[in-house]
C-alpha cells in the first residue's frame, strides 16, 4: 500500500519544531515567556536572569511524557506504529541499494550535529528533515602498526591493513535551512513490513581488517516524505519482478523479495 500525503498525520512535523534548530539566540526569550515561547517552570523568570533551555518533546505534550518514555528505541507497547516521529522515506547506502520504510532515531533523541560553520552543536528532530546527504572528507586504507615490545616506542608494521573513511553530513530542513557538520554515531532505524533495519551516521568509520574501501558500506543519502518512500518501494518491486523473470520456476518464490 502506498503512502499518500495526509495519511498517518503523525509523521508531519509540528511547525514549532523548526524554531528550535539553530536559534540559540531565542533560548533566553523562550525562558521568560517572550516571543511566544513556553513560560519558565515555576513561574516567570526574574529580570536579568537567563531562562532555561528549551526542551522539545516529540512524543508527548509535557516533560513527564519524555521522562516516562521506555528505553527501547522502537517505542513501548505500541512499537513503531505508535511513534509519531517516524517519517516515511528511504535510506540509500553506498552500494546503491535503498531501504524504504518509516524512519526514526532513538526515542526521545534528536540528531546531534556539530555545525562546522557556526562551531556549535545543533539538535534536529527527524520530522524536521527533508534530506540527509553524506559528504566524503577523505578515505584511505591504513596500515596496522604495533609497538615492538613493552616500553619500547618503536613500532613495527604487522602486514595487515584496514579501510578508514571520514564523513560530514548535510542536513536539509523542511524550511530550506541547511546544516553541514559532523555526527558522532547517530543511529537511524527503518521499519518496513514489520522488519527493522539499523543504520549509523558515522563521522569516522573503520572497516574490517584486510578489507577494502568497498567493504566499508556507508549511508549515501536519506530522503524523507511519502513520494520518496513510494519511489523506493516501486524500485524494489521492479527489481523483484526482474529477478523473478530471470529465475527458474523453482526459484521464482525466492526471488520475489530481493535482498537489500
């Protein structure tokens, strides 16, 4: 079944979510009730005193909901179906394969990115995004070295090597704003047909010993929205149909769902 705009309204971002991204200058105004921000807990903030940080809760209307949220990243008893911050879309990896489904991160968390231009950390909720794109900073195959013996600073080459890659990420928000920076191991989950796959937004990633750069698979891009989801599902269906036609009669059933 295809996803169309207007269905599953829970994935749609609340407009106010965008206001917390990159607007650190408004934190004080939000703390004292000016500019439409929430009032400070326990009453109005005294004049000249900085207000508290804004606490954004995607899964509930109050802080209690965040405190009671289960530790399971997929949610509580309701599972992914109960996640209002799960957004339809797809994740494309470096091999060209796409994983469509509902995309979300750990419950109660936002994507923490170090903005390279502003040199500050920013916290972006998944529903506020339209795209995430990988930016390759460098990649190489490094040699493994070890100390020759305890207490001796001399190192010797072990004869083994491993691939290493450094990435930055460009996050595009629904209001057109872009943030480019480093993300330190943020997980993204994709749920499709009851199955959940886990992907990681790395800054620096290390591959298996003896492997090459092709063995070090990474996220190439993430696209959010019903159209992106439907596109990826149609591509998977086309590949499955092609595999079924090429397979023999006995292998047709096995080829209906191509491995991603």
